[in-house]
C-alpha cells in the first residue's frame, strides 16, 4: 500500500508490465523464504546463506543467454568457482555440530532456494534493463503485494494460532531487511555497484558464518570452509 501511494504521489500511471515484474519477483521471494527456513533446519544457517548468495550465477547466465552480454574472464572464472563451491558446501560431513540432515530433503530445499532466488535476481535485472527507474515504486508494490499473498496462502494451508514470538521475530526480520535494503540503495548512490554488491554479499556471508559459529554453535568440516571461501571469491569475481 505504501508503494501504491508513493506511485500516485509521484504521478506515475499504472503500467501492468512494471507491476507484473514486481509480482514475479515477489512470488520468488515468498517461495524462497520458506525454502530458506527449511534449508537452515537441514544444513545450518551459514551454508544456506552461502547458497542463497551463490544464486548470482543465474542472472549472470541470463545476461549472456537472453540479453547477449559478453562473458569476460573474471565472471567466467567466478561461475566455475561457484560450481565447485556448491558441492563442497553441501556434501554431508562427520564433523558437524548439527543433526545429520535428510540429504534428499536438504538438496530439494536448497536446490529450490537457489533457483527461486536466482530467478528473482534475473527478473530484477530484466526490470533494470527496461530503463524505467521512475516506476520502481510500482514494481515494489507488486513485489511486496505478491510476497504477502504467497505468505498468507501458506499461512492458511498450514494454519496454527500465531504466538507473540512469531510476530516479534517477524518484526525484527522485517526491520533488518528494510534497513539493509535502504543502506544498500544509499551505498549504490555514492559508490560503484561493482564495489557495493560484492562487499554487501560477502560481508553478509562472513557475518552470518561468524554468528552461526559463536551463537548457534554450528561446526563445519574443512571441506565446507573451503567451499564457503570459494563462494566468497566467486561472488566478487562475478560482480567485477
């Protein structure tokens, strides 16, 4: 509703194309949220967060296949490193402080999460290529509206009486998400995107990994650590 009012105040007429772009991204985000929770329960927070950020491969490939962008050496190496990192991160190991996951369920959740998040990134890149930055409020209205509908639908299917901790955690998560997005947009306005996005993404992985170690006592094998390190390097290379 906020973004609809913003669009009206800015004198932006309704354009179905921009709104539908937002709806498509919102459906991907709504789906990925539940897959994210499933992935965290299966393999831990740090591994799941790393897989989410590796989904940047999908918009890079889409740029080459759909929009005819040329693949340079560094992004190409970054894609290869990401493909190496994924199995290193996800293959089960004996040295872990978490319960042994259901491998099939974990792979299904993380595979779906990877595709949903990467598709959302690709759709957003497609919107950017339209060159209609003034219609961003309209796109965001579709995004948050579709995400809300998706979430509400799942809530109806798996109905249970809401508890205070659910609302509390939702408010905290939403507040952090709004703050991070506002900070990201502010940073892009004063710094090059090729610097901002790798720093933001790799910084997220590092912060989440450190938190998971000391707060949730997650433990990973040397192989998984190598995978996380390769993931950070590949993300930087794909954004150069």
